């Protein structure tokens, strides 16, 4: 089953074809620019040295920027589990949205419907495991916030795209902001490491500061109502649930 896209090829990709079996991940991004036209220009101008395989416009139109079997430049310095520099193993999907710097907003229904269609096509074509469908902030928490806390991860999971916990909202809310002891905090950190978040902080960032970035990335993904970088009982419950379900 093919999908209908508009072609607007970007010159920003590695020119050697990769093997189909190398593709293990789908990475979602937002464009993070005020104007959609500026985003398209940036992704297709050689000077920017940035691209992705697909862009989903505000009206739901899907643009193909780089063919799947070529390595687009979308992930940058990144890591997940034992994978580093995820460009070589992933397909990048940009979704038009001004992002946190320019009045971050909800993604449109048309965008999400197109994203589901595109994702299901890619999952089937490359046999991608739902747990390998990630956000840019998951793989580069110290640098990125996208696609952010307004991205509908739970809805996507209901469509078998990515993963979500199965704890009732009321139970979670009752445990929000409840402090936990040092041992429980370590259990949470070990859980998210098993899920895939990197423990390795860069040399120019302290371990404590990097840890906050990783916690916020987890919260943007799985606890979107409160992104504060603090480990509470709600975060621990979610991480335990995810480990039992899939990791």
C-alpha cells in the first residue's frame, strides 16, 4: 500500500543508499519556525544542512523531502539504547508547528490523520516495532523539546503507533507531586534507562542537569500535564507500568 505525497526533494542527505533492514526507528519532530514556508525552505536549502524524509503541513499534506533509503539529516547527535547517531537507522518526520519558541500550539486533526496514515505505511514497510517510534526529545533530551507535550502520543498508541501506559488518569492524578525516597528515584531512573533514555551526559553538562533534561523528555512523552523535571510517584508508576508492558 503506497501513500500519496508531494515531492519537494532536499539536497541534504547522505548519498549512499542504506539497506532496508537498517531502518529501525521513526523519529517525530516539529519544525519550530514561525512560518511554514520558512520551514520548507530550511529543509530544502543546501546551506541549512538539515532535512527529514517527510514533512506534514498544517493542512495535512505530506511532502517527501528525502527518499526512505537515503539518510536524512534530522536526528543529529542522538542516542537510544545501544544506538548512537540515529540518522543512519531512522526515518525522520517533521510536522509543521511553531514550537516552544514561537507560540507552541496543538497539532491539527488533519496533521495527525496524515501522520497516522504515513506511520502505518512505514511500520508495515520496514517492520518497525512500536516501541521504536520516538520523539526528537527522547533521543536528544539535552538539546530538543519536540514534538513536545501537546503531541498526542496516547492517541497514536491507540492506533498502534508508539506505546502508552494503561493506568487510569484518576489514579495518576492522585499520585502527582507526591515525593518519593532516593531508592524509588533510582528505580525510576533505571526504568527509563531500560526504556531507552541515555544515561550519558555530555562533558559540558553536569550529571544532575542532564538528568533533569531526561526526566522532562520522559514527562513530555508520558506525563504531559506537568513537565517539571522532578521525579514524583506518578512518574514512578508510569515507568513501572511501561516496563511491565513492553520493556
